[in-house]
């Protein structure tokens, strides 16, 4: 199968490309920035946020090839950056529209990366089933951009018969997740800071509970969805993709400190504007429709992440620098994708 992956230079996109190639599929990527991790698959440099982006041009004469399915991961994903710069939320919607037009004109199915942010900060549920999402509870312009993306997907399915799967990701972490100059995510930030003996701030205090998903589990769910959608075994479904268990940010920080063999210097602070403070995914649909069975609990995932981070840092000591406090981004939260 030939798969187009937007956002192919990011953490999920890079891991997904490797997995698809391993499974014998052909991958073509598109991103507005170069992939610093690998050159093992072809990709095109293009910003998809342009109005009615022409899907052509790029770098070294590379053009869009014929593909069988598109996975749309590209998005601005820093919650508080989008709160302060709401035009980026609009760009997320424009990107989704442009990719949908690409899929509609070529009559190919689409996998869309949504987020648990669409549920809002609602504490009525122990676990969150897909049908309980109430789009009136948009906590931030980021969550609004994902709600808008889902609405576009559903409308294209109804109006144009476009087959889709929507995955609602939750706090994906793991390898290729330490580009702190661009995207300050909580787990690599905590690893980075503790390795340097620096204090960390946990926004949301002791009670903030999230569903952290190791990247291999996330990618396995996406691949299962790609294959099921391509074969039309599972079509037009919205599915939570996470680990299915809540962990506090405090526990996360304590596990990172234990792996590093340090004593964490933690300060607790109120949540930042727009943050979700409680979420645990219901995985019933993912299990029943895709046979999804996540394998990596948080403690094991943190051990893997710390080991990978140490190996990467040893090869790139120039990255061992102070990371400025990022109140636009995700110090209190992982990338909500």
C-alpha cells in the first residue's frame, strides 16, 4: 500500500513511517520542516496551512506521487501557543480542509489525528467513551481546531462519501520526542531538566491525571486502522487511541527521577488556561474494531524514554542547554495529540 503521511517529520509521523516501511508499505511524507531523524523515506517540504494549498512543488523536484490512503497528522499542537496565537488554530482547520480536498479529488480514504482535548475538562466520567464528547466544552482554541477538523471529516463523509477513521490520541511520548527548541513536551522536558539538576513545575498539582500513550502503542493502533480502512473492514469510525489508564503528572515525574537516580525538585502550580486536568480513555471500540491491545504501561515507557534520551543526548551534547520556561506550551501537559 502507498501511504501519504502529513506531519511526517514529527514524533508520531517518523515512528509511523518506519513501522509502515517495516510492514512492506510505501511511505511518502509532507511537512513544512526537514526530518532531523532520518532520510529513509521520501518527503516533500510544504506548509499545508496555505489557503487552498496546491499539492505540488517542493524540494529537489519531488512531486506528490499516487497514493492509496492519507494519514493527516500535521497540526500546531501547543495548547497555550494557540491560546495566545489563535490564528494557528485556524491554520489547523485550513490544513485539514486542504488535505480533505486532496483526498476527495483523488477518492482516497483519510485517517485523521484528533485529540482527547475534544472532550474538554469535564470530570463527569471515570473513563471517556467516544460518544460522550460534547463539543460545547471546548477548553481552548487548540481543542476547537480539533473539533473543527472532526466536523470537516464527518461532513466530507456525508457529502462526498469520503471514507475515514478519526483517532483521538492522548499524550503520546517516546523516541524522537526531544526537540525542546520547537515543542516543549512534558516527559522529555522533565528528563532534560532532571538530568541537569534543574527544578520542574507541575501545572495542575497532585490531582492532574492523564492517559499517557507510548508511541509504539499509538503507532500500532494507527497501522491497524490504516489496514482496516484500506480493506473497508472498519470505516467511518471515531476511536480513542491511548493506554487506557490514568497516571498523575506527579507520578510521571517521580518515575523519571527514579530512572535517572536523582531526587526531583518539584513545584506544584495551578493548571494553565485551556488545559484538560483529567482524562482516561475508554478503549472498547479500539479493542473490538481493531484488536488494539496496548503493551507499554507508563513505568516501562518512561524507562524506555529515559534510555533513548540518554543515548541521544550522549550523541548530541550540544543540546544540553537551559530550556526557557514555556508558558505558551506544554510544561504541565504532554502533546495532547
